[in-house]
C-alpha cells in the first residue's frame, strides 16, 4: 500500500470501505491522517487492543476529545477514558441502570416515545427523517432517564456533537469552531450543574438522583465526576441510536424487499439490527494510546503511539465475515464489536438495541414503504463516528 489515507476526507467518509479493505490486505496496522495515528484494521488485532488496556490505554480517547485549546471537556474526564482499576470503580455505579430488569421497566416508555414520534411524521411528502425520527426518539429516552426537562431535548444532540466530533475535526485555523466547542462545554457544565443542584434539593426517580446518592469506597461522587457521567450518558445514549436508525433506514431504502419482509415478520427485526450494526457501525474508531513498546500486526509501535481501532473495518474483515460488503440478514459471526469489547463494552448496548427495535416496529405499523426524496443525503463526518447526517425520504402510508 502506497497511499496514506485521510480518515476525515469527504471521499473516505462517504464510502470508507474500499480503503479499509486495502489496509486490511496490504498494511493492517498503518499510519493514517490526520496526525499520523496508527490504524488497526483487522478484527483479531482490534480485539487484542480492546482486551488489553494495560498495553493500550483509553487515555487516548480523552486526549483526542480534549485538545489544549478547549480548556477541559467533561466527556474526556468520564469513565470511557479511564483504565482499570479506576474504570471499574465507576462502571459498577451505572451498570444497574442498564440491566435486564431495568430494560423491562423502560420498554413501555420507550415504545410510547416511539409511537408519539411516528404518529407525528408526515406521510406522502419529502421529509429529512433524521431530526423528527432518528434523533427525536433517543433524545427523548436519554432525557427521560436523566430527568431532564423536555425543553432541553433539542439542545442535547448539539452538545453531544460539539464535545466529540466538533472537537476532533477542528483544524488549527478554525477559531469560530473552537469557540463553538468551548461554548458548548460551558453550557453543558452550567446546565448539568443546575440539574444536580435541583436534585440535591428535591430528589426524583431518575438516574441523576441515583448518582447523587451513590457512593464509591464510602465516598460520594464529586461534582466533576457527576457531570462527566452525565456527559457520557448524553453522548453514548444519543449517538449510537441516531446513527443506527439512520443506517437502518438507508439499508431499507436500498433494499425494499427487506422492508416488506420485516414488516410481515417482526421477529426478524433483532437480526436485522445486528446486521445493520455490523454493516454500518455507528462508531467507526476507538482511540487508544500504547503504554509501552508493543508489536501489533507485524509492526513495532513505540510507547505513547496514538492508535485508532477501526471498528468499521474490523466488522467487514474477510477472515471472520465472508463477503463482508454484502448485507446478509442470515449472517452469523461475532455480534458485539460495534459496541466495543473488553472492559469498555458499552453498557448501553441493550438500551440501544431496544430503542432501534421498537422504533422500527412502530414505524412498520404506520408506514407501508419508503422512497427517496429529491435532495441528496449527507454523511455525519467525525474521526470516531460515521453515520447519516440527513436522509430525505417519502414515507408512504400503510
């Protein structure tokens, strides 16, 4: 391989898979732009990195989302950027919120959000489906979990974007974008601080109140730890579902026979979601940093080398997914990689799957088919996340 790929180029973000395949064939661990990071493209190497935090630190995630010009980022201070044992100390606090019993209690409310959302979608006319459907459902769910006022829901996705992709894609000379990210961090800290004070005065039945009452090693969480938790819930609770739903609708647009098949047999929806997550994973890259010199994929990496585990490449690795560029509803193979692996496996994976399942189930009740709108679709372009940015379609009544 002679080319050094730029992972943020519009061409690659529109369709990264040929580049990923070339890297897997010719240079499975290689340097890419921006910044000469080391891309890890094959599934076995990706799993090795994710399962060995003592060699590949998650602090790389924090560094990628907290450049010096930002002045701090609560997302970069959350447990997603921590290694054991600090990571495990905090992870246990939130794990109960996403267990099987909690998901069973939440399902009726998630379905209610989906039903209200789908009932208000316009039929028979073009609509960018992302804001009123793919975005509205997860923001309603995570806002409800955190006990946030519905008046805040419209701001949640903007904050999530600006403190993640809005940071990792800023060029040195883009001073206006830098200020937007700084303003978003300040707004988020101020808003979440007010919510915490309100719950201290008057606890409610929500996740924020539970966190305020929680203790680790006999000590309550600090204000900074609480806000970091809330920032992580915001990003993790919205980004995955938004882009999973966008990818699902794009697949259904391109394969109308699947729409009819799933609408007739709803038991196939979970398998469909799993293949969507493999075929178009919302999270394409997981940043890490080497803690010592280490060999990976035949390459010796120095201590402190920044890595990007390309999940979007690993989920199409020919060694594990034959004909991986083909969408196959009956496909077997590893299922969990789109949600990470090892100690940082996404706690919210059951919730994301439930939201996607119910959102599609309710949509099938009201909509008989899809067709493309006249305007072109766009892609959301960040270093870590790849997903549909806008998707103009026409929903045809059932």
